[in-house]
C-alpha cells in the first residue's frame, strides 16, 4: 500500500487563511440546523480548547504564548470564563484586579475587563473565537453548592448580561451560560433566562448562545425550546472510559425543534479517571508530599488506581461525536484548563505544568482532526449505522459510520484495530476508492478498490490502532 502523510503545507495554508479571516464576523446557525457557519454560508470548523482560568490567571505574555500555540495546532475556539469557579470573585487576576465591586454583577470593575478586552482582541488577531461563560455555574443557586448566599438575582443577571453584550457586541464571541451546573430550581432558570435576555438586548441578538451543563447532562433538559438557545451542549465528563457519547448525539438528533449540538466537555487528556473519589479519600494536607507536591504536580501516579485519560480517549470521543452528527469537538487538558504551574493555585493535581501540557499528544493531534473535517466535508456527513454489518457492541470497540446524501463518501471510525464489515449493496458499476486515515499521525494509506456487492470486509493496516476507513466513489 502506498503511504501518504497529511499534507503539512495544506494544513499551514488553512491556518494562514483562517488567521487572515480573523474579522469580527458573527457565526450563525446553518439552515440545516446541524452546524454553525459564517454569514456567507461557509461551515465553521469548531474545535475548542478548554481554558477556563484564562482571564483569571494568566498575564498578557502568557496569554500570547497560550493562544499562539493553540492557533498553530489548529484550534478555532477557546472556552473561558469571566467569573471563574475557583476564587474568581475574590482572588485578583495577574494585574491585581477582581471582576466586580462588592461582588455585585451590576457593578463590574472596568479595570478587570481591560484584561478581558486584551485577551479577546489577541484571540481575534490570531483568528480564534472565544466561547465565553459570563460566570461559572456556582454563582447561581443550585443544589450541588448547597444553601448559601449567591451573587446573582434575576435583576442583576439582566444588567450584567446587558453590560457584556453591549461591550463585546462587535467581537467574534459565542456566549455560553451555565458552567458545570444543572438547573434544579425555578429561580436558577429565571436567572439564566434573564442573563441571556440581557446579553441579547446588549448585542442586538448578534451572537450565538448555548449552555454548559454538569457531567452526563445536556442543555436540552431545560432550555431546548428557549428562543435564546442557539445550539445544545452536553457533557460526557470524566467518570469512565468509553462513555457512549454517540448516544447523546443520537438523542439530540431526535429533538424537536432540531438544533445543532456538541459535547462541551468530554474527558480531559491527563485527568485522573473519577478524580473526585481519590481526592475525597484523604485531606489535601495528607496527600501533599506523598501524592502530589505543593504546586499540584503528581509525584505518585499509582495513587490514582483507575489511571488517567489519554490521547486515545480524546480521539475516541472526537470521532465518535463527529460521525454521530456533532457540529464540532471540545478538547481539554487537566493542566491547561486550570493553568497549573509553580506559584499558581490549582484544583485537581496534574501530571504536568500547563506549559508542558500544551504539546501533549492529544493537543498535537488536533491538526489531524481538523484535516479530517476539512478534507472530508464534516458539514455534509449524515450518520448512518445501517452501513455497519453484523453485531456492533457498545463499549471500547464500538464502530460509527456516516455518509453523505448521495453516498459518494463513506467515513467509518473504529476505536480499535478490528475487521470492519460494511453493508454497501453496490451496483455493478459502483467502485469505491479505499483509504485508511490514522488520526494519531495524520497518515493516509490507500487500499484496494471495492467493486463487490453485499457485505464487504475491510482489514485496517496492522500498524494502526484506532483509525478511519474512508470510501470515496470513483468517478
């Protein structure tokens, strides 16, 4: 078989073009309701990185470094939060400023927002879009955080939303409400509705809005029919390997009205599986020095017996989701979302500092994911599991398939090296060109052409682990 590596020149050209188009065009939902696009109708490649503490922790030199690396890796969207979860109201940013006066959302500290301005403008100059959470969900009443005082009311939520919408209405931003919290009372729902109403009033409804829920939940549970919710987000989370994210996708495709969707928080690379169980067994004071050091770097990996999510877990959820109808993909790394580094406060112990983690395998493989989405037209893909012949069990070996309207291109993802049998039902004059795409290294291997009818068996190259089978109609 001939081996052809992903064309690096093509990738670089795509990134250069993307940077040059870094204008303040706002995204819109495509007429098909399956993805988002530019006003001219160009499908938007949504590949997000999770940087929740970006505004809160990094100085401008660090911001420049982080955003530049992510742009070069092929990311297009950066998730971050203005009122961060961890001491975001009381711990000053890199320039000594907190976001609100007296913790009142109706009284924003404009000096804090000068740094927010800088980050937004820097991202725009690099051709990146920010998916911004106005606040983390712990600042709105919810059962998880219990009975205590919360800073948001319906009135100040509207005022704060209007301030943000008006201040950033000409910036390439997507607004994301919520923040790892579900909506479990009427007051919370009213506050989120008012926050959305304020944003839309401030920006003349020019920017898209979604909602980020807690693990194994979806924005559709509370807001699917809300007029302000432009697309749905669900979270498969960090509880176990091979969580069937494709089932969330299948469920969202059945909703009425139809709305685009994606997994806003699949398992982060390098995060301990079910980390909360291990961190609750003993106090942090007991674990410092034996499990992790004072800067949050893990020194005893064996303590986390379930292990850590890897780049393979990242790829699995990415391609499962895309071939099940998702509008894009969200990546995260445990060190990067919280910017773990010497002298910086941390939440979940990490294997690396954030600077080291920027080039972890899962992040470096994003360019191959982008190449796949560009090369084989993600926006025209239609999930079609009827192509899979025989038993297709749930779990680590589950196969996903998608095609397009005329079935001129078929894409199949297998998370393990296994025989794939497809029910092609080819006519006598139908011939498919066969290719195998390696999502780890971006390599393409060409196979023999397919001309047979009925169930057809395909054997992945021995050197590939998880991979994609690509069939393209030979004309």
